[in-house]
C-alpha cells in the first residue's frame, strides 16, 4: 500500500471509529474504551518485544506508574488530571530509560527477569504503602472531564490511541524502525554495519514505557479507581497474549489482538470467568504453531508477492 | 523471635534451594527458563491432596505418585512445547509464561479457589534446643528437603547420568559430538526439573495452603535463587536458597512483613548489575 | 602511513591464549591475505580488530587513530567493514532492506528514495539486483555471501575485511570472485584484508600475505616468499 492510500484507509477507519459508539449502548462503549487502552498497551509492548526483541514483563508496571502518579498527584496535591497524566508519562519514560539502560548488558532472559523483578517490587510497594496508594482498596481519583460521559472518554481514548499509533507507525517506517528490525534479526551483524545498537534498545524502552504510562494515566482517570490490578502480572499477560495472538513484530497485529480478545472476553463472560483460560489456551496454540500470530497466518495465505515496501 | 526466624529461614531456604535446583538444571542444560515451574510445584501439592485426602491412599504412596505424575507431565511439556523452541530462549520464555497462566486458571476451574491441605506427615511440635517450640511438620520438611537435595547431589556427582548432565551443561556441542542423545537428555532433564519442583511441592503442601496461584511466588523465588547462586551451579542453589530464606525471614521479622518478598527482587537486580554470574556461576565471556 | 596497524595484539579467553603479540601492517590500496591453519586465530584477529571484542592487550591503529577496544559500530563508522565466515544476514528482511540498514547508518540524513537507490546500486554491483525483494532467509549460501558483500560495501569503507568468502564456490566462481575483489582495489581504491583457505586465490590476488599459526605471526611477505617458506609449509603439514 502506498503512503497516500494508507492515509485514506486509516482516515476512513478512524472516521468509522468516531461514529461507531453513537449507535451502541453504555456497556459496549465501555468495552471499546477498554479495548483502546489495550491497543495502546499491546502496540507499545510490541515495540519492545516484537521490534527490538526485548521481552519485558514490566510493561503493565509502567502503566501503573502512569496511573498512580497521576492519581496520587490529583488526590494529594489537587493537580489537574491532564497535567497529572503528563507527569505520569514523564515518570514512566524516565523509569523506562533507567530500566533500559540497566538491561543493556544483559541477555534476553536476564532482561526479562529484571523487568519482572521491577514489576513485582512496584506491586509490593503499591500494596504496602496504604497511606499513599490505598493499597488493594484502590485509589479513587477524579475524571478527566468535569461531567462524566462515556462518549467523551471514548473520544479521548480514541484520540490518544490514534496519536500513539501514528507515532509508532512513523517510527517503524523511519531509519530508527529499520535499525530496530536489524538489531532484532541479528545484533552482531547490525553492529558491524554501524547501527547504534545500545541507543536503539534504550530508546525503544523509553518510548514504549512512556506510551504505557500515558495509556495507564488516561485509563486510571477513566475508571475513576486505580487499583494494583493495573501494574499486575495478569494485565501484563493480557497484553502479551493480545500481541502474540495478533502477531508480534507487525504493526496491525497488536491492534487486532486487542480488539479481538476484549470482544471475545465479553462473549465468554456469559458462561463465567473463563476468558483468561481461553486466552491462554489460544495464545499457547498460536505461539506454538503460528508464532507470527493472526497477521502471520493472513500473510501466509495471501497470494505471494515480493515487494520493496516495509510492511 | 530471632531464633524462630532463623528456623523459618532454614526451612524455607532448603525448599527454595530444592525448587531452584529444578530451574537451574533446565537452564544449565537447555538454556530454558521454565516460567511454569511454580505451577508444577503446586500441581504436586494438589495431587498429594487428591491421593492422600480425597482418595485415602497411603500417604507415602501419594507423595511418590504425585511426583511421578508431574515428572511425566514434564516430559510431555518438553515434547510438545519446549522442543520446537530450541535455540530461541525468548520463545520458550513466552510459551512457559503463557503455560503458567493457563495452568493457574485451569487449577482455579478444576480445584476451586479455596485452599486444599493434604494431611500432615507428623503432628505436634518439638522443643528446639530448649529455646522454642517448632512445628514437627516444618522440621520434617527441613529434613526431607535436605535429603532430596543430598540425593540429587549424589546423582549428579557420582552417577553416569550425572556426568552426562554436567558435560552437557558445560558444552552442549561437545556432548553431542561424544554421542550424547541431547534430545532425550533434554526431555529427561526437563522432566527431572519438574520432578524437583514437585518434590518441593509435596514437602511444603501440608504446611502452606495449596491454592491456584500459590506457585507464582515459588517460581519467582526460584529464579532469584538461581541468579543469586549462579546459573548452572548446584552449590549456588543451596547457598543462594539458604541465604534468601534467611534474609527474607529475618527481614520480615525485623523490618517489615509486607515487604518480605521485596528483598529477593532487589537482590536479583543487584546481582545482575554487579555480578551477573552470581555467587558460583561461570563468568560469561 | 599504513591504513591498519596492529601492535602486539593479544587475546586470551579464560586460560586459552588465542592471539599472542600479533604485529601486522596493511598498506593503503593493497590486498593483504591472512592465512594459517585451522585454529590459528585468524577470525579472532578480525574480531579483535573490528571491535567484536576487546583485545586483552596491544593496540590497533586505523587510519592514524587508535581504535583499540572501540565497539564494532564505532569502528564501522570510521571506515572498516567486515564480512563473517558464516554469513549473518538479517533473515526476516529483504535483500534491499539488508543493504538499506547499512546505508541508513552511513547516510542517516538522506531521504528514503536516496537510500533505496543507493542500496539498489550496491545489490546490482554484486549481481543480486533481481533478488532485492526476496527475504534474505530464502537465499542460498553463495547469494548470502554476495549480500553480505553488498552490505559491507554500502558502509562505504576504506578497509574491507573478508572472512573466507570463497568457501563452497566452484573454480569458475572463484575466478569471478577474485576478479571482483581485485576490481574493488583497482577501481574503487579499497584496501582489503582477506582471510582465505583457497590458497591459489590469495596467491594470485594478494600483494602481501600474513601467516598466523597458533595465535602468533609466523611470517609476512609477498606470496612467492610465503609459499616457499619452510616454517609455513611445516605449519600446514602439521595441521
């Protein structure tokens, strides 16, 4: 698809997304909002794991950083939530930078374990510091807008998601994105042709963490209640599952995965709280037999063509 | 207070070491980190409860059956999931992470959220050194755990199978060139790793409640111990496990119980920063 | 002044001394061969010079500057390119993209159309133009070698380090490859340091040959001298 065509198609999709909630009830609107949150989380995690091969288990923790920073500032210091979200994003970016720099010398497994340790430490701190975070009870926070309106929140999340995806798209198709892919394919070879591997990996961590923090901040003020469920391994799992099932290393994979799993969850809920089990089984099968996810399967069964453009 | 913490630290330390041995074995030979390690530990607990309490099987037999079943499951997991990932550690990490979540939810579905307790092996308490009373089951756990560790050490150091394991974890290619069937070795090692988790599980099941997600902290702790002790080092697991057990329990007693688990993670990050090869591990070139 | 100089370069791994006090010189605009029996340390020397790892001791001077211990990407940017004994393509990327990676790091400010044209030209130069849209993992060994050459050339190096590029080629292909490498020197003015086992090719193309054995320089001289040297013959016979 040429550049111009992409803009048209994207524009149409976004326009469609704008009109969509108007015909839906409150609960479906909620599902869409949650889906948009996961689109942002999955797409940014994909930048780390799918594009630079850094499988981080601390992504949900970054969302938690965004949510709790903004929430605590609002509750304790009366800071306007919008500014709070910016602060949360900045803090997440900073921690992402630190974590990325920390993990530079580490191989894949050690990096994953370090991010895991980071997420667990954060979770424990949040649960324990009741005075500040209200622990497992959850922190009640003000919303982003004076009058609560699902539609308004929907448009906010939609705008945020579109912004984030645009940034990711431009990144992936830039020189940086090409370096990302090269580093992921073969780091030694990438180094030998001059790629600044260390910078690339830390940059990916910083940007991805900032995005998670941003998404978390907005989400927290939507839910009006911030709990340790945000920086949890369960949320991290959902993000991972959506990316894996949708297709790691592809732009659309996480988006498709996020929507698909969230909508699927609602259908499964009718029978009981089995959705995580189902996600897990599907993710297991996909990861084992179709490692490139739904997008990978789609590409396989499309007519073959060789082309120059980066997918 | 101090003395009891030390006792608890020792008991937990031995169990941590046992769980870590399972992880270390698999990492050393296959370079695979089994995220679902904790779920296999808990599964053994569930099995021992099923056989001993629900079915009334003789409790020693129940233990053996539990460990044996998990061993076989380990072989199956290796064959189905791990084998195709050979060489790509990220892939196996992702797969075992997903498996861990799947198992946790499966347990929730099958066994329900409430804790299950297999019967105690021994009841009552003993006067330790005249200082305090300590539960006999915990003492039994300490002894049993230490015994299993000793057996493993014997196997690794003295037997022919142990020699193959040591060779393969040092240099896989060399072992292959010398005729070792690495595929079968992988499968057996993975099974053995799971069996070790299972052993730890049946030992502690009478003491701590068996719930669907109780395996998660065990796996995480095992990872910390392996990193602290050094990947692929058996002594590292023992020293690391005991160290962690003591630090955690002393920390919980004197600093804060809520933050008990933080110590392990902080230790992990510090070790990876300062000396990634751990206390006894081989330094990376 | 020579383009590349090594002064007492040494490298040990644990207890194994892979390189020991290696002194060598590569003059500008020449093709220098690096030969030696298996395990002599030739690729290790490449790795120490090109920044894949740091030498344990010694110095590497490239184009007048001390580059000892600099990382591979920094050294590449100074004008040293290398190929790998076992090729390392970016498997999931197309041939064009493979070369583009080198191009974008060489010319980060240039727009995409320039980069694509630049990469295309390099692929054409090595005869892989019609494969440009194919993912590198589908290439055969010889095509992969050509791709690695194109990628290395895309970094616009002053010094090209080749690690056994002739392996697996038939006689005619070897001739063509030797001609190609000669033209790199004659028409592009490149300097080439070339590890090779195919002795005939080295002797035909190189002006100077360095012989390594067990991590040490056995001798260095023109091809005729090297071939006749008793120590060299012994080293190979003993292999």
